[in-house]
C-alpha cells in the first residue's frame, strides 16, 4: 500500500507507518495521509 502526505506530498509505504505509533507522515509529521489507488481498475463480471 502506498500513501501520500497531505502537506508535503511525499509518498511512503505501509512499512513506514508501522514504525510510528500513530498515523502520520514520517517526513513532516502531518496527520492527514491519502491512500494512493492503483491506476488499473478492477473489472467485475456482471451476473
């Protein structure tokens, strides 16, 4: 999983979040992070 900081815009991985006790950017300490979605959308066959 890749995350992006709301303030500095740097991207980091889930492993970087596990090192910090609360969810925040490991670079600037901002507490608003966004989960980056993969560019390929899932295709689900309709029933």
